[in-house]
């Protein structure tokens, strides 16, 4: 098995590093925040102080970073992977990022004898730490095959959807759908409540019928109806993902009314729901919760 470095040790990267270690992989980690590195080191994963040190130790680098701009900085910025990595290094970007950025960076890495695939994930921090995430993968067949033992240690389901960038296109579509499902599920909860049907019972019926979604089956029961709102995925990151969707539609000159409406509501929510709140809170724009 390859030596693996994980860059970005937040809600997702921490769990990925721990899953890799549990699978017997030789794993080292790096995060820009010293306290985050120290926290993972206390959990038994060796951490290093910069990307150059990571590049010296790893054959495969797994990225779990907040935005496309930060991925670009880590790959192509000063002291980044392009500057420090050796020929043969394989970069696996699990961040939810922009496909154009991904394709550009993959081309730059290839010119330096390195390679990149995109393998964005679903499953949240729980999926990361249990190694049961779903990955949608973009990349050349040979690179995906080389990454496979590392991907398998972090995920239960993997779908190779196309060449470099295709994983990020698919992930953006997934999150546009999730963003829309949260709004429609919130409206369904509100409608049931106003019509005198207990929202949880309504969902039980819907979840056995054709109106169900991942949100109605998982989010509603796990984080919404019980008021927990602790999924580990923030409004800030989901707003970023919806914006990636808006950008993708615009770059293709596509006007799709449901996605456009969804994007508008998520963008407007910035004035009422702070960045650090759980992303499931978007339902509160239409479903304020149980009436006392
Ligand atoms: P997070 O904010 O918890 O973690 C990101 C980490 O990256 C932080 O620890 C931060 O310090 C670090 N970082 C930032 N800039 C850096 C740099 N220049 N160099 C090194 N480290 C740097 O975010 P997260 O929730 O772990 O999400 C990571 C990615 O995974 C995002 O793209 C997100 O959209 C995606 N994602 C998240 C979830 C989820 O449920 N949290 C689910 C699926 C996908």
C-alpha cells in the first residue's frame, strides 16, 4: 500500500486520516492550523509542519480542503505540491471543488510528471471516520486503479463517472439536489403540520413512497425533527457548493428553473442563517419546527 499524506484535517480529513490508519496505511497529515494538527497527532496520526515535508514522505496525497481557491493554493501556490512533489506523486482531491480548477491543476501536475484524480465524497464526518463514504471519481483509468487501495480504505461505494473533473461535476449535481431536497422536505413538513398531520408520521409514509429522498430518509430524522442540527456540514460549505452549481450552469449557458430557484433561496439565506450553523437549518426558512 502507498504511503499517504492527508492535507486538510477538518471535519472530513480527520476522519479520512483515521480510517486510513485503521486500515494499516502509513499515513501522515498536514493542516494549516497548528491546533488541528496537534489534535490529530493526539489521536495517533503523525502530522508534519508543511506540504514539502508531506511530499517527501507520500506517494499519494489526499486533499480535503474547503474551496477550489484553497485547493489551487495548496497544489500550485508557493510551497505547494507542484513545487515540492516528486514525479509519480498522485493527488486525490476529495474536496467539493470546481471542475475547471481540477482540470487545470491536473494538466499542470501531469506536465511535472505527477497525476491528479477527483474523488469528492458523501457521507459526512461519520462516513469519513467509519470509512464508509461514497466517492464519485473522475480520472484516467490507470490513475484511478493506482488510487483504488487508498480509496477503498475510506469508502464503501465508489463510482468512476468519467475523466478528470467528472467527479466534481457529479458532486456539484448531487449537492444541488440535496440543497433542493432540503427545501422541498421543509415545505412538506410545514404542509403536513398546517394540515394537521404529525410531520414525523407524514415522513414515515413518504419514506415508503415515491416522494422520498436522501433528505427525507436521513436528514429529517437524524438532524431536523429532533432539533439536533449537528451534522458536521456547515451553511458556509453548502452555500459554496450551491454557488459552484450556479457557476457550472452559467458556464454552460443553462437556465434550469428548479436549480435557479434553489440557488436563490440558499444565497438569500446568508442574511438570516450564519455561516457556522448546520446546513440542515435551511428548512427553518419554511418549517420553524414543532408548534408547542
Ligand atoms: P473543514 O472546514 O472542517 O476542514 C477543512 C480543513 O482544511 C480545516 O481544518 C482547515 O484548517 C484546513 N485548511 C484550510 N486551508 C488550508 C491550507 N491552505 N492548507 C492546509 N489545510 C488547510 O471542512 P470539511 O467539512 O472537512 O470539508 C472539507 C471538504 O469536504 C469541503 O470541500 C467540503 O465541501 C467537503 N465535504 C464536506 C462534508 C461534510 O459533511 N463536512 C461532506 C462532503 C464533502
